[in-house]
């Protein structure tokens, strides 16, 4: 087992018990569950809050077909300004999905999610948590790079999140980790505040969801390193318990 205080977080002092905000055995919180799939009714309701059923690409049953459809998408203006579609990466039977906000410059050039500085930091965090990147599926809310790496706007998110809905439906992960505020608002609740909800497990449609700070935020603010490591210890424990 990798030490509880890996090199990535070596400048942090170990937390004493009374300082821990989140316990690894905390209760699962139901949050924004009104849109999950109705069990036993044969009626599909979207997993993502606010998504209309007709936007969920329910006619697509094959992951390669979904990827091809997204690759040819011109429904929003982002496709006209980016190099290409960054659909996602990882096994389609992954137990865990990591979801960011959108591709950046390096991702747009490579066609792969999280390969820039933030992605390299994410790799180190996953390594510290003993989670293999190649075993999880990594995607973004929007599949095309917004100009100047800005955040996707509301209309772009609205148009593109149907692809994310379909990815979740076809992959059927046990865990979803939202990287940053935008992903948390799209997946958990539009009013969610990352500083308030990070490190807590939420539950919808048989999937456990947690929000964490985006790796890019750690590059800007080292104060986020401690809570991020605490969160990823919880994620690590839940990830390996899902194997059993």
C-alpha cells in the first residue's frame, strides 16, 4: 500500500482525527434524484439534472456508434473553432468515470482528455491513490475545446451534455467523480457549490457520485492539496470496495 502521505502531498502534515471533515464511513446523501431512471416502470428519465429525454441519444445502443456520432457533431459553435472532438478515454466497462469540464489546448491537439499540466497532476493523484488511469473512463462535459480554454457556456453545455448522458448510460459506472465546479453542477445539481459538497458521496440511480477540486485548481492554489488527498482516499476505498 502506498503511504498515506505520498510525495505529491509531502509538504502537508498528517491530519489529526478531530480535524477530518469527512469520515470514510459517512452516510450516502441523496441529492438531485428527481431525474434518475424509474426502476421497474420501463420509462427512462435522464440521469443528468434538467436533461430532456429526447436529448439522451436513446436510439444509440453501441458505444462506437455514440463516439462516431459525437465525432461528426456540429450542433454548437465549438466544433468550428476546435481541432477535433475529444470524446473520452478508457474501458467502456469501467467501474469509475472521471468527468471534467472540457478539453484544453493539449487535449484538443492530442484528441485525449487530461493530458496537459492538469492531466499530468491528475495522473500523479491517481498513482498516489493506487488507481490505474487505464482502468477508468475519463471524459468531459463538452467534447470540443472552448476558445482560449474558457469555461463552456450554458448553451454549449446544454447541447453537449446529451453525449455525457449516453456515455454514463452505456458505461454503467459504479462511481462518478466530478472534477471541478462545472462538472459538479452538470452531474449533481445546477446550484451545487464545490466548496460545500466536495468530499461527500451522493447517490443517484445506483451510482455513487463525489465532487472534488479540479486538478487545475490545485496548480493555482496549494491549499486545495490537503482536501484533495483526503477526498481521493475516500474514492480509493470506495473504488476497491466496489470490486468485491
